[in-house]
C-alpha cells in the first residue's frame, strides 16, 4: 500500500513538474497558397493561438512557389479568425487580438532559395525575424518553417555580417 501511494504521489508530482505554463514564442514561415496544407495549418494554428505568443507570420516562397509570396492569404484567414474569436474566448482566454495578428504578418522576398540571400536582399520578413529575436525575452524564439527558409537564412546572414 505504501508503495502504491508513493508511486501515485511520484506520478502526480512528475506530471505537475512536466507542465510548462510559459507560452512559447512562435514566428511562422509559410509558403501559403502553394498547396492547401499551409492554409489548413494556419486555420488550426489560429484556433490554438492562445497556447503560444505569436511573434509573427511571414509569407515566403518555396520550391513550388518561386516567384511570389501571399501575405493576402494569411490576412484572409486572420480576418476569418476575427469572426470566431469571440466564440473561442467563451471556452478559454488568451486568444490574440485580430489587429495584433494582422500587424504581425510580413513578407519575404518573392525570390527562391539563395537568390534571396545576401547584400541588399533584406525583406520585411527577414528584418522582422531579427527584431523579434533581439527582444529582451529569455524564452527562445521558435520558427516553424512550413515553406521556404530563405527569409530566416537572410536574417541569419545579415546578423553574421553586421555584428561582432
């Protein structure tokens, strides 16, 4: 009986210890419109947007979408989120304001791969990544790459070239 009680106590303690109430900082890179998966992922991401601190959503290129980015598609989904946000708040708090989400939508260069990396190839998206990474926040900045990563690569390139 004592062993069972000890195991139960240990199990509950470990579960409580494993919970991390701190929200993760997230900045998503997406080649939305390349195929339906990113649109579907964005809808799900926003339905759970109270679970993390959204630092930005950057429209990028990819292997199948080399010459354009589609921030307007992200805005369309965020505007749809606005229509259901009040209902989401009935179930749980912490869903970000639509205006905040809209202000965090940025664009990478409409160029593919290494064509978007180097001198003079900064974009609204790469500058935003640097700005968010530079925030005085001890939490790491998580950057899920749903599409092309050249916007992130440009941000890293610029930091490497301009800082000691």
